[in-house]
């Protein structure tokens, strides 16, 4: 039995989807444990492109059981749409998807709250994906207004509770937005009952299911969404998502103790990107940043927003690696950096005249951090077809070694293109 975890070490979009898809080959079960349809993963193989958001990337492999764990927040509408899109592409997930009865449900008022809140904060907005993620997690922590998947199957008590919940939501939303059209609790209740029917084939106690799978010694893969620097506890708070998007989310979000994990793989891009607000010390607001955005197609899968681009930051990614306790690194999109004259890697920050490799807790300190760079000569050859580390140009090998040295972890996988086949296993 092998239990593996794949987790992003930066601000998301590290190409986790590609690695999860690749590793699913050796696993029978793939588990999402946090986040929701704020995630967006693009996976390419056999000339086809698949876009996944709420569904675990493992669904693309026939015979693999894909689990949406209890820590995920589920928008049933978005889930149904994704299932239909995949079916149209020839992927039928009807027999291999399981949804936790403990997962929380995103309802239309969560999306409205997200939008109204972001609009009201204007320049101080977090820059969320607008999917209602934070407001669903807020209700989860608050308890009295939360709706879990299991509640959909207890209609009498749900109908009664929704009355009070919707009244309270309408009250807050009207205060935030004078144009707001109140929700009718009968409409929301009717929606929940539609969802109850649509989700029924997938709903189960995934915690009990996973523990049976462990007993049967099946290989399990945990698929992180977002990245460690967006973790609500360990990321660049408050410019984070509302879940533990580092490996800290695995146990609470699945019911599987982290000590059972055999290998923790940290995924990093060969540079850094960020979508939404918040400090970004190595950001390149210049033509190099634009070059990386163009070559790497750095536009959000979920919202289409241009991703902010910058040099690789070993302090930030190193923080992610420590929090997650990774065993090794998977270095992605290295090919995007070909053609640059020279490359920079941030090895430390200068904050208030002091050099540090600690990642600051406060966003204002991070905003004041001046990156201290190591410069590495570029390589001007196309590496998209390279399949062995030894065949990479010297500059690229030096770049990989420097990242491994600064992060104090071995680089075991290098990706040189979006396709499954464009992967170098070290
Ligand atoms: P995720 O959210 O971490 O799964 O990452 P995304 O899918 O949002 O973003 C990664 C993007 O990079 C996707 O469009 C992938 O198809 C693409 N990609 C993955 N690996 C590589 C690579 O090695 N090189 C290039 N050029 N693109 C890649
Ligand atoms: P994947 O899984 C990149 C960012 C948003 C925003 C912040 C909070 O594709 O790596 P939220 O809607 O979660 O309340 O927004 O988090 N964000 C992501 N950035 N990749 C993601 O997912 C993200 N999911 C959320 O842009 O800054
Ligand atoms: Mg993404």
C-alpha cells in the first residue's frame, strides 16, 4: 500500500493537476480534501485538454475512485456542470465518484455574499474567485447557518432551518447592497431538494470508506487544491483562501491521519504566479513578467484573470515546503523560462535592513521585503522534448540544482511541457 500526497507550495496553479494525473496511474483512489470550485486544473494527454475544478483530477483515469472529502465545499450546480462537460468529452464518472455526507454545501447566498463583500472592500478586496468559498467556510465554522450534504436528506429540519438562515442572509446582503433582491427560503429549499436527488448516487460516508480502503491496502493519492501560501493559517493572511490548502488540511478534510502518508510531493512552478490581491516580493511588473505570462499562458482557469508573474521565490516556496513537510519537489513549467538571458532566484529577503530566510507572518512585513537574488545564466534552447535530466542544457540543470539546494529537498520530477509525456523523472 502507498499513500501519496501532492500539494502546491506557492500561491496555487503550480500545475498540480498534471502531476496528480500522472501519479494516478499508480493509485486506485484519489481524494480532494479542501477548497471547492475556486480551483482550476488543466490536464493534457493524447491530444485532448481537460479542465477540472471541483472534481478530483483522478476522475480522468478509468477505474479510479475519486473522492470529494468532507473538507471540500461543494456547489452542486457547478459539480453537475463539470460532470456534464466531462461526459461530453467521453469521460463518464457516474460509477467512480464519491461525495462525503459531511462536506458543506455552497448555496446561492454564499456566492452573493462573496460578491457583495468584495465589492464593498474595493481596493482592499481579497480578489477572491467569487465562488462563495469563504462564506461557506465561514458558515461551517459558525455552525448555526451551515448546510452539509447529509442535511439535504433530512428535509423537514432543513426546511425549518433555512427559513431563519435565509432571513438572516437577506438582512446582511441588503445592508451591503441596496439593489439586492432578497432570496425566498422556499426557492432555496426547493434547490436543496433538487440537489439531494442529483447528488444521491455519489453520497456516502467517505471517512468510513477511506478507512476500509486503507485496511484493504489500496494506494491512495491526496490531491491538494490551491497552494500553501494561500493556507488560511500559514499563508499570506488575509490574502488567502478559507481552507488549509497546505498539507495541514489532509487530516481534517478526509479523516485520514497524516502519519499514514508515505510520500509528500511538493509542487512548484519554475517561477512564481499569484492571482488576486496580496504582497508578492518577486513580482515582475515589467516586460519579463509579461514574457512569462505570454509564454506560460498565465491566465486563470477559473476567472480568466491575468496571473501576476515573478521570479522563483525560495523563501516563500521554502516556507510552504516546511509547513507541508515535503519529501521531494516536482518542478513544473521549466520550459517557460527558456529564451531568457538570465534568471533570478530569490534566496533571502531584506526586511528593515536585516537579512532573513524566514517568511514573515504579517503582510505589511512581506510587502516591505526586498528580495536578495542569485543570478543564473539562461539557456536558449527548446527543452520541451527533453526526457532525461542529463540532456537538459547546463543552465537548466544549474537552475534545478539551485532550487533543490535552497529548498533543501531533492527535485524528483521536472516538467517541460503541459502533456503527460513531457515529464522528466529524476
Ligand atoms: P493547478 O491548478 O496547480 O493544477 O495548475 P493549473 O492547471 O491552473 O495551471 C498550470 C498550467 O500549466 C496548465 O495550463 C497546464 O496545462 C500547464 N502546464 C503544466 N505543466 C506544464 C509545463 O511543464 N510546461 C508548460 N508550458 N505548461 C505546463
Ligand atoms: P488552484 O487549485 C490560484 C486565490 C484567489 C484569491 C484567494 C481567495 O487552481 O491552484 P477564494 O475564492 O478561494 O476565496 O479566493 O485565493 N485562489 C487561487 N489562486 N489557484 C487556485 O486554485 C486558487 N483558488 C483560490 O485568486 O486570491
Ligand atoms: Mg489552477
